[in-house]
C-alpha cells in the first residue's frame, strides 16, 4: 500500500539548505519535499529561536519530478540552528525530524541541525582516505632498515624479516619487533599508484620514534623514527603529496607513551601512578604509561606551546593536514580525574588555531555523538555508525560483542531493519556538516580484514565496498584490501601483512577493479560526496539505499540473502524513474521492470549487490 508520508524528506545538504555552511547573520532558505499528490494543506518549519519554539509557514516554491518542495527563509541568529517540520492535513498533523515521522509532538534532541561559522575543510568534499601501516607498505630505502639484533626492547631483540613476502611473526614469537623495512620514502615512491587508485588523502599509523613495529609506544614525539627516514622524510612526503593534490593525516597517541620515553627517564611528573608508585598503564598494559593532564608543563609540550607536538607538525616544512588520535575515547580520563571535556576542547582549538583546515579524527568504537557536535572532532573512525554494522550484516560478529565469549557464540544474523536502526542511531544525532565527514571504514590495523574470513567471499566484500559509497561520510580503504592482500584473523599480526606489490591473480584483479569503480563514483558524482541519503527498502537481509543531489540519483542494492529474492523498490518516493543503464547485460543481471506506481520490480540474486542510476 502506497503511503504518501514515505516521500517526505529533508536534510542539511545543498538541495534543502540554500547555504549548508552559513555564517552568523546569513538569511538561509530551508526546504522539505513531499509527493505532489500528498493530501497536505499546510507545511511549517518548527525551529528554536533563543530558546523558544517558533513556527514558520512554508510555501511551495518548486517541483522536481513528482515531488513538491516547500521552503521558508530564516535568519542564522545563533551558532546552532535546530529545526523540524510540521505537515497539516485534514484530520491529522505529522511531525518530521532526523528520526523520522510521528503523529505526536517530538522532542528537540533529533531535530535537524545547521551550524553557523562551522565549515568542514574544503578538501574533504569528494575525498577518499587510504590508511597505511607504514612499516608494511613499501621499502623505499633499504639502508634505513632495522637490523636483526640492532636493539633490545623489554628483553627482546629486533628481527629483520628477510623476504617482503614472508608472513609477519605472531606476538608470541616476534614480540612486535619483526621488521620488513617499510618507510616514508616507500610511500613517496607509490604516490602514482595511489593517485591511480583514486585516493586523495593518506591516514598513516604512527611514525614517531619508538621501538615497536606499530609505534604506539612512542619514545619521542618530536622526531620521526630514523628507520622511517627521520624528519626530513616526512617533509619530503608532505611536499610530494601536496604537489599531487593529496592530504596527509598522522596518527598519534597522546593518552600514553611508551615505557622507554625520555620523560620517564628524566623523572618528569607527567604520568599517573598506582598506589604502589608504579606507573599506571593504559588498559592495564604496564609498558604504556598514561599521561596526566593536570600537569601544566605537559599541556604546554603537547598542545599549548608554540612549539608543542601537535602544532609543530602542522607547520612547514611538514605541513600535515590533520591528526588521528589513538584511544581518543579514554583520553584524559582516569577514575576520579576526568579532564576529557576540558582538554579535548583545548586540543581541538589549538589545532584549528594553527590550521583552520586541519582534520581531526578520534578513535572511538562506540557512540561518540558528544564529540561530534561541531566544536570538537570532525569525525571518528566510524566503527559505530558504519564498520561494526556492515561487518555484522555481512555475517561476522560485532567487533565489540565478540570480545565476550558468551556473546560471541550467539549465531545472530543481522537484518536490514537492524542495519537501518543502528545507522540512524548514529547519524540522527549529527549536524550535516559533521555527518559528511564520518570516516567510514570496515578494515583497519586493529581488526581482521573482512576478506580474510573464509565465510566472506568476493560478493560480501563487494557489498561492503558499495556500502562505503552509500553511507554518508568519507570512504577509507585499508592498504592492500584493493589487492586482496593475504592475512589471517586470529590476532593483529594477521591484519598487517606486507603490501603485495605485483600481485596479479584473479582475486587481486576483481578487488582492484571494484575499488577503482567506487573511488571514481565518489570523486566524480556529487550525489555521493554532497548529496542526501534515503533508505528505500529494508526487509529480511536486503537493503536498498538512494543517494541524490539535484537531478542526479543513484540506487545501491545490497543483499546478504543466500537465495534469490524479488523486491519492489519504491522509487516514487525520490521522484520516480527507471534505471539509466538499458544494456541487455544490465537487464539480464537485474531483471527489472517498471510497475504502474513508480516502483521498480527487481530480481535480486543471492548475495547480489548492484549500483545503478535512475
């Protein structure tokens, strides 16, 4: 049964807000759309003005396809403009906000939000991130390599892996000290490859001085590790990337250092201690002592001072374009010492004071909306609103729940309805300018790669890549996924194999072609970078999503069903239309046909995933 309310839609993109990133004092036009044959008498904007509710009548001002757009102008008189919509019919009043449609008066917490004087970095539009674990990406200068036995750390000696194609050593054997020789010069060497792949920004795991392979146990924040090429290599990498219109995000942990950091050797009072006088380690790891931001000198060194860590690397000759913060969820928190709110604000202000275009990413695996209201982070690593969801929809366990044995054993298969609800739980709390910046990843250095699970074949991997296009935010590719890199799922050594340069088997070819198609659409079709998003179908284990901007409309179909299914896609809710591709191959694959109600009838193959334009 056709329900006209399904056609109601608005968001904070340029189709519905005349100036999506306005300045204080601007007059902006806000719009909402609905089916032209909807039984609506009046449409109103409900917004908060200086703490009081204001209701403004909207006028029908344009039509596109079978949709009428109602609009009204309003002044950006506050930093945060919150609003929703009211539809008055003969016998009922409907209310519409980011959470959906109700027939009762909703609260204000899920209103649409526009932020004044808050712009996302210009370079983010159409961006594609690529994450690199530098020790395993490319060996540019062999003379920089760590030698076997070159140093000893915590009773274990460094190990030089002889062949790039070897498997990394598990922690029990390698102790995180097995080195293949990847360095920053290797990344410079592969910039043409990255450009051809469609990458516009690199996120690189820690590069500052440390003993381990992963470098999260920093011993000196003020120098790049000599085995990566030192400070001069970072300057060279930054220059090379910027000449190629690419950006650079560095990873850092300012929550803790390594136990061998020079501050400990100097006896600096920068760390939390246990009652017995020992250093308190992050997550109970004694070799990662936690920093105590009650110390003013520490604050000066990390972010306040002109030559502080976070400011230094943002300035020439390094000129990095942003920071990714490790364990950002626990930063500046320790039982009765809770400084997170204060310190995060100071950190973010310091970064933007140094470079207003800098991008700030926090590592957080759960609900982190408190950091995503426009004054702190630009994005999390979006496990909660994307990665955990798409992995579970594909058939894997939830990244958090599987850590508890009793929960990991439950063989639950996530439904498409669950996907929608979990996604909306995240995005319905975010201003549009922040939603557009979400860093959407499903693999990383901390999680087993999806395609390395035996139950995840190419079709399920393909669905995850397509989902990166159809979720609001920025796709992030983990190095090597595009070449079907080998690995195993038992522990993190299996997630950090050396990049398989020269791999040209069938799997690598299919992965590479898929990723290039995704990045091409992301960079060249405004619907994916600047447009709206609407779920058109979510039943069983089939999900259909539309992305649109102006007259451009794309449909993504993702099926995790193990049998063929016939579905009806209500494209009338986004203006109607038929698939743009009319080749015989396309028709055979999709077996589509129009119905008389502005629907597309689609035969979806088992584990089928499709992208088409209407």
